[in-house]
């Protein structure tokens, strides 16, 4: 087994707003089986997985890389996707509040409807208060700072 990182490709619905048919996430091999990998970044588009989740992946038949074949174990991290205007003066104020909980992000600039936006893939560590995070995300959306969606909630949620 190699220590090199590999790209694990997740199939996407190309008719969705992003128009992509797949997304590649970096992963490193774990365990004794060649089919088990730990995700080393958070998705921008794929749902149901988060940073540090352990997944099964199989080699692609006609190209390099691996194809996602299922989740072995969730890490407890959660993923949110935020879409914000590229010139948002308010984003930094809201992000500062989220960052206090240990959140990190990756970002990319996208043209949507002729307007430049920034898409953030936000990792919420398992130690963060997911309810406080969600409250801030909703507040930011209500105040037109961003739009957001859940990619995956890996946190243990309180039962009623």
C-alpha cells in the first residue's frame, strides 16, 4: 500500500445548479485493505460525507483515481456549503463568529448567473457546538450575507 494521496470521485447530478458530473476529494489509504480511505478535505458539492470520514473506493476502469463506493465510518465532523457574493463586507464579521468554534473552509470563485460568487466548503469539527453553528448560518442567510446548505451532519444530535 502506498502513502500517496489519491482522488476519490463522487458522482453528482449534472442537472443540479453547479452543472458538474463528479467531484474529486483527496484521500489517504487506511487500514489493511486497499479499498479503505480517509477523506482529507471537505466537499464543495458531494453530500453525505465530511472531512476525515473513512470511505470505501474502487479503482476507476478507464481513468486514474477511485470511485466512491460507500461510507465505512463517519468522523463526527459536519460539512456545510456557503455561497456568498465575492464583495461581501459582512462575510468576515459572520465568519469570525464561526471561526471561534474551530471551523475552517476551502473556497473557490464561481460565476453564477453572470455574477461572481465565492463557494465555501466549511468543515465543522466534532468538538464544535453544531446548534450554535447552525444558528449563525441561519442568521447569515436571513441577513442576506450568504446562502447555505448542509452537505453532511456528522455530529451527534440531541433527541427531543
